[in-house]
């Protein structure tokens, strides 16, 4: 297991400090703010630890309210809203320095049989056919801006292989569609709840970028201020995040300094495992006054 994956699993193993209170930490205190996917995943873990083992999260809806401080612990306060015959509902608020920075509502369900259908996975090159490792470094990233190279080359618990890097290499306005192969960088076992938490963690990556394609921008562009505002996720079927998944994304709209992006996560065999929707701030930076 890579060191980055070990750090991820460590921060997802929350400390229980009371019946419905949990404490989480951040892996790197040098960051300016806590990564949104970390808070989503930790909040999901906090709710998971208050529900029966035979109930699993089928949906979550969350809002980011304040930037998280990586140097301070995050307290997760879980409200046990309802325990029904088939469904369980939880709400959790993440707190730092006496203020709420994030809230999440999650619904859990016992496994049931029922109607089953799904959309088809897009037909794109597989992860083994895409540049990666030294090949990526010596070809595509060699032509990319320095912030892009730093981001893609640093160690992380999630491995990405985008089908296209065009939006990093040009300022042309592109179709707001993105296909990215993703997986956890090391095996983490078969625990269903842990796999769901890691899936929630990675679901916040690359998503906001897609809403900028139509404007010839990326999240690394100094001309914009970008941040996640909300995040919703539906877990359709169990998943193993250590196997390759296709994260298929599109952005149907941007307006009011906000961009909306939708995502579908497919297992490599084409099984749709989760759907995601997120609205993010994509505010043009105002020029400093003379």
C-alpha cells in the first residue's frame, strides 16, 4: 500500500469522542484549505458509524459553508434523524473554531431486490491505452503549465488517467465534457462502507474543472476563483475503488458565477456504480485597483 493511501485510510478512521461526536484530521497541514472530498468522506464515515451494519448509504447531499483549516481538527456532530423499517436518515455538521464549515445529509437502506436498468458507459480508450507515469511526464505534461505539472506529478491516494489533456494545453473553448479513468492507488479490501467513503472522496476531484472547458479555462487559471459549493451523490451498486472506474462528466450550465457538473462513475465492466452532481463557484477575479 502506498504511503498516500495509508494517509487517506488514517484520516478516514475517525476518532469517536462521544456517542454522536467524531474527530477528524487532515493529512497535510501545508495546504491552504481542507480538500472538499476529504470532508465529504469523513462526514460519510461519521454517519456510517451510527447506523446498523446491514444498511448502506444510497444517497448524500451536502453544502460547503466555510473553508476548512488543515491545521485544526474537524468535529463531526451526527444527528440521528430517523431509523425506519428499511431506511435510516442522518445529518452531520462539520465544525472548526466554533463554526459550521460543512453539512451533509445521508440516507441508508437495507439491500432490496427490485427493477434494474442503467445507461451505457461511453465508448472511450481504456486506462491501459492512455499515457501515464514517465510516458505522461515526457509527453503531455512537458508542454503543460507548471501548476498543472506539479498537480499531476505529486503523490496522491487516487490515480487518474484522463482521456484528454486538451483543456490544460490550450485556451480554446471546448465542449464541457470530460472522461477520466480513476482508481485508488492501492488495494483497500472489500469493506463496502470504506469503499463508498473513498468513492465519495475521489468524486470531488476533476469535477469542477469540467464546467470551465466551455470558457477556455481550468481550475489552475489565475483569472478565476474556484470552489465547491455543494455536492450530491447517489450510490447505485457496490464498488471496489481499487479497480479502474470511468468518471464520465458533463456540465449543462454555468451562470451567476456558478458552474454545474454531473458525473457518472462506471466500473470497468460498464456497471454504473454511482452518480454525482456538483455546483461550484467559478467567479472571475476582479483586477486589483490601481
